[in-house]
C-alpha cells in the first residue's frame, strides 16, 4: 500500500503538468468563437432588458403622477416635484446599468465588425488587432463610459422627454385656476402673485420653489446639450442605443 502511494504523483504536480485545453485547429477556434459570441450576446441582451425595465418604470411613474396630479383639483403640485426627483433616481440607476451593457455591446460589435463582416466582405485594410482588444477586455474588464457620459446618453434618448412632460404639467398645475383647490376664488392666471402663491411647498416659499425648479432644468438642459464623443461605437455607424 505504501509503495503504491509512493508511485502516485502529488496532486499539485499532476495539475501543474496538465496542458491547457486550448483549440489547436482553425475549426476548433471558429467553434469556440461562435460559442463565445453567443454567450456575450446573451449577456448584452440581459443588460439591455434591465435598461428597458428601468425606462418602463420611469414611464409608468410619470403616467401615474400625471394622472394623480391633473385628475383632481385637490392634488398638490408637490406630487410633480416629487416625480422629478424620482425620475432622476431612475436615471441614475439606468446609467449604471448602461455602463455594464456598453462593455458587452462593444465586444459584440468588435466581433461583428472585424470578423463576421470580414467573412462576408473582406477588407484588406482590416487587421487582427480586434482580437487583442477583446482579449485585453476579458483579462482586465473596465468600463468604457464614465458615469456622466452614461447619464448623458440616457437623458438624451429617453429621460429628456419625461422631464419635459413633468415640467409642462407642473407649470400647468401652478398657473391654471381650474386645477387648483375647489372652493378657492378663481384668480387671473396671468398674475405672478397667483402663480407664486400656488408654488408654495410646505414651509418653502413659492418663489424659492420656482427658482429651484428653473435652476434644475437649466442644469439638465446644459448637461443634455453638451456634445457627444465620437469614439467607440459612436464612430461606426448611426444605430446606437
């Protein structure tokens, strides 16, 4: 029994001498690449589904708050201000998810643009650097977009319209007598005093609330109108998420 144990190599030595199971033929390499492409496509689709869910939540929140605020004159305009804050929170969550989605989308596009497109229509100017780019991303995964850039993209594509609708509803709520509390004498909506009085939010004066909302939207507008970087996938084609 002891002699048999002496003849058996240690487990560490056996594992150290075991060769890596890497593809050795072009067919095996192609098959591996196809399975890898499917895996990355599945991960990209999963993160895209998460992004769409966040957008759907935001749209549902906006629709619900508009219904609550504009359907009855007894509802307070603070509901719409709360909606602006809630949409901002959902935008931040979606920007985080978009950064993960962008990693897998970039890998997929590298394979499609530099491998499958080369099979369909070879371009002699194309090299094999795309494989090194993907290998580097697999060894050291990192975000390709900053948090601010991700928020900028989602704001321009989806959330800008939601903010705009909430702003219109809020202006309508504080400036239209018919949407205010029942039993209060109807005043002229053109009166700034009337608008400022309706914009009061608890102990916060109406003028301060209006100034805060205007400052918030001016900041959002400047943030949304800043130019995009023509890098990454933005430098290849026009179809982007």
